[in-house]
């Protein structure tokens, strides 16, 4: 059910759709609605083109001028997924966004930056934030922000990218949002069917094929340390394994990663 009529394609995919216009954060809006109605079904989605308090990892903000980005947050049932494999959700979501961008802009060449960014031409075109919501079943809110019409002059940081900066104009938000939900739903379905197994579901292979981080020299900023080394692989729990300079390999589950150079 939608409270607006300008997302017909997305309404056809989401189990329930809310498009309230300006929001502080689509994820916060979905969380609030979930508190009000704990029975909201899997696939309930909030979508907006004007977000005033978007959030990224580690409490960072995600900002863009109104009408230059698409924000959506959707509810995903992860109750059947072992806790040790939940680190694959942001990676899986990144694949969904990359595939959706390819659907609306063939040949755009979207790649992943571990653990939760989508890059085009080296610029961050999309970010993903997954947050668990306690309850039975355990569910996650997958928040996705995609820069659509942002120009170079409007970039909040020099590393931001957008569809417009890639010469892609005029993609309706409804088309992009529906593509993201369709791709995400299919990948989550495969993941669940495989009991969360990233290999059996094919998710690991897709992530490996799209992840630009692998093979690069990286700097990993952890809460209490900084690592320098080479990004070697993604392990079975979705962690990034780094060949640390002068030390043993180390797997990190959460870190700010800076790409330095290729080998």
C-alpha cells in the first residue's frame, strides 16, 4: 500500500510502500513505523527524494540537495540466517544496487567498495547501511542512498559520484527504486534458500567479481588501530582479509577502508 501514486512500479514490488516526501531519514522513518506496527511485513519500504538527516556508518551523515538523490529503506527478514553470516547483507545489498544501476544505465560499470559502498568511475555513487531490529523474527532495515542528479558543484565531498556525472539523466526514481527492490529481493531469496551460505547462494562469487577493493593496497581505520596492507579476499563471514605490512593476515569485520593503489 502506498500513500502516494508516483511510484507505481515500486508499489508493485514492495509489500507495503510509504513515500512521505521529505524525511529526516528513510531508515529512521521505517524504524518508527515498525515500532508503531511490529507486524509490518517483510519488504515494507520507505522511499524519498528529500532526506534531511541521512546516516552512514559510524554515525556519519549522508547529505545531498533535494531531488538529487534517491533514498530508500526496506525491511528484510534475517531470522533464518546464522548470526555469523549476517555480515554478507551489506555486500549482498551492494550487488543488488550495482545490478539495478546496470538495469537503468547499461554499461555504467558499477563496482563495490568493501563493505558498503558502490562506486562508478571511482566515485561513490551509493552507500548502504544495514541495521538489525530485535524481535521475532530478527529483521534488518537495509538503507540505501543513491546519488542521481547531483552535479560536480553539488558534491559534499570530492569522492562523490552520481548518475548525472556519468552522463545518465532522466531516470525516474520509481524505475530506479523498483529495480533495486527487485534485485535485492531476488538475491535475499537465494541467500535464504541456501541457509545464508554465501557460496551455495552464489553471493560470494558475485561479490568477488564486483569488489574493486580486492587486490588493492588499502588503509583500514579501526576504532583502536590503523592497518596498512593488501586486500586479499573476503572470508566466509564477509570480513575483509588484509595482508598486513610486516605482520600476519588479519580479517576485519568493520573498518573505514581507503583504496590506495593497485598491486
